[in-house]
C-alpha cells in the first residue's frame, strides 16, 4: 500500500509540474476522498499534504489552500493527535501560503480548532498560536498577531511585547500605557499573571533604555513593599505596575484594589475603555463582584474564528492607534497559554 501511495503522489506531482493544475487538484480530492471513505485516513493525509505542498510551490494558492483545509478536516474528523508530526505538515503549508491569500486565515483558524479538539489545550495548541502570531507579527498585522500571541508559549510574550513597543514608537510618547495595556490587561484576564508582569517589565526596560539622557524622567522606588521604576510623566504606566504587584502579591485584597483605582480614577475615566477589563480583574483577583460578567477567553475564541466581535483586544483592524480600551474580550476560539 505504501508503494501504491508513493506512485499516486509521484504521478500527481508530475501533472502539477506539467501545468495540469486543475486536473491534479480534482484528482487529489477524488483519491483522498476514496481513502477517507474506506477508513484509511493516514493515506488521505499523505496524499493531501503532498498535493497541497506541490500546488502551493506551483503558486496555485487557492487550490493548495483548499487541500490544506481538507487535510485539517481529516485531522479533526479522525481525531489525529496534535503532535509534532501533524503540526509540522501545517507549518509547512502555512509557510507557503502568501499573506494576501484569503485561504490562509481559514487554514490557521481550522488548525487552532483541530488542536483545541485533539490536544490538552481547550483553547488550541500554544505552539500553533505562537507560529500564527509570529507570522502575523512579521507581516505587521498587529490585531491578528496579538490574539494568537496572547494564547501562545512563553516565547510569544517576547514577540508580543516587541510588536507593541514597535507599534508604540509610531505614536505619541505619552501613549505608552495604552499599548502595553493590551498585553498586561489581556494576560490578567486569561489568568496568566506571570506573562502580564513579564510583558510590562520588558516594555518598561525598552522604554527606559530608549529614553536615556533625561528625555523621560524615571524614578526608582525601593521600599519593603515595592521595588520598581516609576514614570512621573506616565501615570498610567505606574498604575499598571501597581496593579500587577497587587495581583501578584495579593496585598490588602479588595481594599488595596479600591484604593489603587481610586487614586487613578480621573485618568482611568479619561481612558474609558479599560473599565470592563478592570471590573473583571477586580472580581477575578480581589473578590469584588461586578453586576455582569463576560468570559474573556470565550470572547477571544469567537474573535479568532469570526464570531461577532465583543470587543477584540484592539477593538478593530483599521486605525494605527489601538483603541484605548485595549483588552476588552472578543468572542470564541479556545485557548490556554502554557
């Protein structure tokens, strides 16, 4: 059987090389369907993977993307484990699909859905998210990138923070907190306190490094309860720092949170868009009940897979500046960090 599959793959690959793209595409679908029907999913996978790769290498992106989607259907319908081998096939095909090909986003979303079903991660495999998010980041698509990077691996936090900092440098210096809040508040909303603090530390370090020489005043605060760098001219950066510390250390509970929010109330009202995120954080970490609840993870999942947006981390995909309400939930794919 293996020899027969190899001959089929070689014959169809030759047709593609000869320019018979449509015919080869149709035959690949017919042959793979035959194996699917006879309950031989691995043979179908081998044919679809090879055929999709050959078509994509021949710049037949729509046809190759179609076979990639069919491959993922076979994965999902046959509960193919989300392991290194199965993911490698998807990475190869995604690497051959250009950014302008509409099918590529469908392949990414289908891959995450399959991994949410066939891995230990309800929200989709973190490595898949990291791959997709990094792909979007390299192409300067911050709204698509951040939704995947938030749900990726530890390495994703580095990519996301660099993306946000680069994005910030195109805006006014006073907007720093609006950009890093997209990572900090979102990470807190999905329960990843470690990466919230890591993202803020990394962004702050770059901010200090790029403003040496007095361009941006920085003060060092060292007490028994606090060791941090604060920015007199960027009070919302200080708010995010104190919020992370309060969450991490659990100091004072609800009273600490209320005092912190009260101190920055005027500035937070000007920002406006953080209110819902902060209400959820207050309930998650400080036990402060809010009138209504939203499931940020479910919202983000829906956003990834085309559901009605409930307010994605960026609030849209058109303007250069992020919506000040950085991390409002967006509707469902399924995701867990690591």
